[in-house]
């Protein structure tokens, strides 16, 4: 308690004992717990607890740890009068609000697939039906709607892919070793070794295990800009010294191809600067979350039609409507029959069966030709 009192005097920040807890092992007797509570004035708590908005837990990550996150998404949906929202309004709210809720939590804790599926179902239900209680057709699952615009997606990311991109960024920060978190992780798990030569074992933190799962994927896009050779306890200093001696390159001719020797000889090394960590995913060498996401996401064929319908001059509602037509997510008779609805099919303008191609292509083309012929005869 002397340390806490000293901290209050130096910083001027008093402790709120109603919000402070202490956690002990389950083997501690009750009289000992009572003594700790009386001495500190803190209440006892058990794992999992919430700290800075992130759950702290022991053992495997369970889906119930994200119940607060899912509840907050539900509460936000209830506050919207989405019965009067168009598809364009819904997709704007999804991108700007709902997809940002898990960002903070997923940077610290890697979610389970169950949590991502629950969030996808909530967003998918809101997109296709809103908050109305009436039953409506969900034309596609949310993971099929995600993707870049030019490939036929809605411009959203899958939550599991988003969490993996955050894992890439954590690995990049560990490599850079420029903040307190990176210094702590390096001292605890690396022990003056290169991070790729270290592995996870039983009892390690879940963050370290998360990094070990993706380290070989992320390592392929990371390289060093050599300066004074201050990286990894001076192990690059020897390489820098070799490259600075002109005649030493000649000794590499027996072991290294000529093309590699030429590239080594053309290296410009500024020994006055420090080594800098660079990322191959951007032009300036910095780490970009979007670029990391593009490396492992599911890619489809690009089509300029999808890119043109999302032009900034076109209202979002119209863009979503055209997107639904191109994907056949429109309740025409042919699409309803595929969904199991039994009904007679007949076009309202002719005797042809109603289909997406017939309604939005042939009928519109005939109407346009009729309009042109009327102008010509007049």
C-alpha cells in the first residue's frame, strides 16, 4: 500500500476503490481474502473481467467474452428507425457504424469463428430486412456480400479477415520494437533472438500465440533498410562492414551469382542513419492495414461494370439496386421460384415469363425502341 500512496502523491491521481479489484488464486483461504480486502479497500473479482473495454481471461477464448460487443450492436440497431431506410441508407450505416464496433476489441483479442458468424448474421439481417418483424428473403449471406467494389462486393471486410490483418500489424510492431509493448514482448519471449526463431509453448499469452500463427505469412512482406547496423544486437554490423570494403565483394564470386554480386555492389548504405523496418505492401515502406488485407482475402475477377455503378455521382440507393440486379437479388418470378416459391409467372407487359433478364433488359430495350420510333414518326 505504500507504493499506491506514493503514486497518489506524485501523480495527484487518487484511486477510486469502488472500481478497483484484486484477483487471487482459487486456493487462497477466505480469511486471507478478507484481510486483503480490509487492507486495500478493494473488492475481490474473478476472471474474466473487463479492462479498458477488453475482456481479460484465462484459458481458451470463449464466445461469451464478446457478449458485450454483440449487445452493443443490437442496442444500436434498436435505436435506428430502419423501417424507413432504403438499402443505400442501410449500407452507409453498416460501413460507418456497425463495422467499426469490433475494431477496438479485435486488435487485442483474436475472435472465434462463432463470434464472427454471429456478427455477420446480425448485419446481414439488418441489410436485407431492417429491424422490422416481417419476414423477408435474405438473398445472400453476408460473407458473400463482402469484398471490394470492383469485384462485385459491397466494400466491406469479413471480421475474421479484419482480425487477421490486425495480427499482421502486431507482428510489424513487434519487429519494429519502438514502443513499450514491443520491448516487453521481445524481452519476455525472444530473449535476444530473432522473433522468427522463437515459438509458442504451453502457458504463453494468447497474444504471443496469435503472433506465432501468422509470423511466416507476415514475414514475407517485411525487410530492413540497412543503415548503421544497429539491429539485433549488432548482428548486421558485420554485414555492413563487409559491404563497405570494396575488395571483400570479390571473395563472394565463388559462392554468389554475378547478378547478386552486382546488386550488392550497387547498395547505397548510410552508416550515419539507423536501420529502419520497411513493409513491402506500400510504396513508402510503411504498414497499411488495407494492403495487408489484400494479401490473404478471397479475390474474384474484376469487372468495370461493378466499379462504374458505384460512381460518386450516382446515389448509393441506385448503386445498391443495380448491384442487386447484377447479382440477381431481385424478387422477380424466376428468382422467387429458385427460392422455393410456387407461383405462376407472367410479365406485366407481355405474355413472356417474368425473369430478371426479361424485365430489366428486354422490356426496357423495347420501350426505348418504341420511344425512338414515336419520335421518328412524329
